[in-house]
């Protein structure tokens, strides 16, 4: 109990106040923008290795994102429970949730790392890539898997800090990690400065080393009680707390699994029926438009944090206003950036790819499709984030099944079966985002999420 009193004493009245949307969104946007810039730099560097290298990195990242489904699930529970505890003024509970989430996430990530290392090559083969590209992709997956626990530490601790209202510490960490990442990327890709020339795998090694340093710094500062969410030595292993994490996280895990399955099917159709150029174009287009999604992720974090904190304070109307405001800002900013990138799509693709006319054509076609969908994708980020912040992770799962698996994959399968050009496969994402945005807005408007998770079910106020 003395530890609880120490934690409460360390939280000032100013820290306890709920921040505004921009106070959370802006540092999150800037932090993720730093990752996006590194992603663009990585794409430019790997383009020197040819279309095969770009396709290999795209395939490797897709497998790695699938492995992160469990981590995303734990993070969803962390955000919802820490934000609600913080809004209720139970700062010691927020700290205990953080500790439980870190242990749970690290354990699950270690298990996924073993699977990723052992089964990287056969899994990379599902995309129908040529043998050389498949080999490069599998090596990339194995190296990413080796650092999986490190990624978990950064991901979950950053989620807990943002849920408490501290979005600036994760920003500083992300900037530091990415400053380290760029020279390491150059060194390991091309064998510079005495480093081994690892090719595509060098991208994973560079990311792993930089995140290892960043996570180490975060953990040391956390253990030394430098953050508002404190390190606790005991009292965190509680059945009700873990059950609450899993109750919120399990649907999020299934959603991520469905999400990755849908993308697997979608990319399998492209890779197997339209070739390496079309496959690479998809991943290049996503990287180019990642700046728009970076903005959306910032408003997703802001919405989920403020909805959770306001629900913890039993202010349902403020929670609803937070969600709608996040949506408005996300639609305006993502839509504007999407239009701007569409205008310069040809110039951007040519600058990155150089003399790859077919890949450039496919990339521009995809940018037009996804760029036009940015306002609808903003709904997915902002309202989806708000629902998850309230602990409503089951409905976003339903929306993802209907939008991605049924609509997008169904339409892509029909286009492939009919032998239509790949642009029609890219266009199937329009049906996905239209359906999903309608479902999510309807759910948020109905307001059932306001009372879906009672405060006494998440450990608030309990030791």
C-alpha cells in the first residue's frame, strides 16, 4: 500500500488533467512521421537492389505485421485500461496494468519470434514470388523475428504512456530510434563502414539494433520512475486485471489476425496472378501514402486515449465529443494530404523507381485508388480508435471481417477470375473502406460503447 501512496504522490494535479486532442495527436503524428520518413528512405535505398528487393521487403513486412497481431491485442487492452484508470484518478492501477501488459506482451512476443524464425521460408512462399525474392523475404522475416521482444517493449510502454496523456516521451524515443536507424540501414544494406553487406536483411538488422537501444533507454527510465506511469514491483499479477486485458485484447487479436489474413489473400492474388512488379507497386504505394496514415494514427491515439479517460471520469458526453472531433480532424488532414500526393504521384514514383516503367505505372494506379480513399480511411483510424479506447474491440472485428475479407477479397477474387487488369484488384479496396466506415460511424453514433466495460470490471479502485 505504501507503494500505491508513493505513486499517487508522484502524480501532480497538472499531470492528472486530461489533455486536448492536439496535445496527444501532434506528438504521435510527428513520432510516426519519423518512422514514415525512414520507411521512404528505406524504399529509396532498397530500390537500388531492384524490384525483387522491394517485393521481398514488402512480403517480409507483411509477415512481420501478421506476427504483431498478439502485440496489437495486448496494446489495445493496455490503452483502454490505462486510460480509464487514469481518468478515474487511480494512477496506481494504471501502473499495475502497464507492468502486467509488458510481461504478457514480452512472453507472447517471444513465442511468436520462435515461430517466425522457424517457419519464415515456407510462409514467405505464399505470395508466389520467384525463388530469389522468396529467399530474401524469409531472411528479412527471420531477422525481424529475432528482435520481436524488443519491439514489444517499445510498443506497449509507449501505448501506456500515451494512454496516461504523455505522448511526448514516445515522440522523443521514436526520433532517437530513427536517427540511429538511417545510418545503420545504409551500413548493413550495402556493407559500409566495416559492416557486413546483408542486402534486404540489413533493413531488419538496422531496425532491430536501433529499437534495442531505444527500448533499453525507455526501460531504464521507467524503472528509475522517470515517467508518470510508474514501475511497480508487485501487485500487478492479478487474475481480474489479466482477464480484463484479455477480454479487450482477444477480439483485437482476432481482428488483427483477420486483417492480416485479408491482406495475405489480397497480396497472394496480386503476386500469383499479376507478377512481382504489381506486388512491389502495392507496397511502394502504401509507403508513399504512409504519411497520410501517420496522421490518422495520431488521431486514433488521441481518440482512444480521451474516450478512455473520459469514460473513466464517467463523462460520457465528453467521450463522444472526443471521438467526433478526432474524426473531423482526421478526415480534413488525411484527405488533404491524399489529394496532394495523388497530384504528384507520377513524379514521386519515378523519383523512387527510376527506370521501372511497368512498376511505376502500377504504383501510380494504386496511389490514385488509395489516395482517394483517405477520408474513409480516416474513419477507420479515428472512430475505430475511439471504440477500442472504450474497450469495444468486438465491433471493429466485425467491420474488418465484412470490409476486408468479404468485400475487398471478394471483389479482388472476382476481378482476378475475370482476368481484369490489376488496377481493378487495387480498386477492390474502395468497397472495403466504404462498408467499414459506414459500420463504424453507425456503431459510434449508437453509443453502446459508453457502458460496455463497467469500471469495476477492470480493477479500478482495487489493489
